[in-house]
C-alpha cells in the first residue's frame, strides 16, 4: 500500500486519495458549526475511509454532536476530555473522561456537551454494510436541542434547521495543550 500524500487546504491538511498516512489532529482539516461544535474526520472530501469512520468531535456545553438518530452500523464514542450527556434510547447518561459509549446497530443516540468546558470525543463507526438511518422523535433529545423537527430517514431533512458545517483550520484551544 502506498503512502497518501497530504495536501494543504485553506482548512488544514487532508489526504490526497487512498493510502496510509500520519497527520496531527491540529494540522488536519476541521469543520465547525455554531450549533454543533468542531470536528476533524482526518479524511478528504473526495476520499472517505471505506470501512471505518474516525473523528474527534469537540463540543461546548449544551451543543449536540448530531441529531438524535439510529443507524444500521456500530458506533463507539470515547470521551477524551470534559463531560457530555449521552442520550441513548431516550435515557440520559452522564459521561466523563475515559468513558466509552458502545452503540450496536439500531441504537438511538446522540451526545451533548455538558459541564463547565469543552468535551472532546473520539468517534468511531463502521461503514459500508447498511443504509439504515432513522432520525426519530424523542422528548429527551428535543429538550437538549438534538432532535429533528419531524421523524425522517433523510439527513437533509433532519438537519434542515441547523447551520451547515464550515471547513476551518484548527482553532487553538479546541484540544488540550500538548502534554496536558
């Protein structure tokens, strides 16, 4: 397997096609929305990881990482720093640093930043086997501003009331200081 070349974009480094590579999260391309925090997926817009998605999502208190949803693939979430509330199957669970949330296929879930500061979450999800996706209505998710306005299987409909992500370079302070 060849090494993928990293190319500089206005928002940071991204791989130019398939292949292995090493990139620091602070140098990677980031996305930001005013209502769902910041994230880096380490992928390019044109070349997605085919088997497993990996990203770091950083949430301010009160902001959800997504709309409450269930999909046909496994997802796992490891809190790297800070605190968040996991809404899983209509129940709230407080998560802190080093807590792992495992969601088998079909689990309804979303994460919402909590506590006094930013929350960083490593998110890993399987890809490629299922197109199942549901954005169900849920009063707990709705209370946290993390629910679609109507039940749907369309991401476009679920996020119609949210700001679209903007590609941005890493913003200092998004991740803890090195060594800290």
